[in-house]
């Protein structure tokens, strides 16, 4: 988890918006065990691909326009992820865990 290769989505309980995150700290644990982890917001600050030179933009490779031609990031809003917020951890359509936000680092938008 700490090598940055785990990039699931969080879905705030009671909502249906998928929020992309990248785990950057945390121990590998067996399913069903609790883990304290740190994640960064994948699309934080990206608002739209319109008018963007994708050859120099910092956009995750799996979301480049040639992979997802109709994809835009308008409306990606991480503001619901604040201390105390409960969420599901999902991989595609599969709920693989749940947790809550303990704190949000200063400087994170939203």
C-alpha cells in the first residue's frame, strides 16, 4: 500500500460519487483487519480536460484522453472527505472495505 500503486475509489456513505485516491502510506493487512493509511486525492485540482495540452498535463495515465475520450473531471469534489466522514472503499463495482476520515491535511482543496 505504501508504494503508491493502490488506487481505489472512496464512496462517501449515503452518496454515489466515486472519488479517486492513491494510498501512499499504510501497512498491508489481511482482509477484515483494520489499517491506518494515508491517501492523496488523485484528481484534486483537475477540473476539465477541455483546452488542456495532455502531453504536458499531470493526469494519471489511465485517465488520458486517448484512453477515455469523453472523460472530463468537471465536478470532482472531494469536500465531503473531512474528519469523521464514513466511506466505502471500492474497486470498480466491488465494495472491498470501509472506513472513516481521521483528518485531512491542510492545503487539500475542498
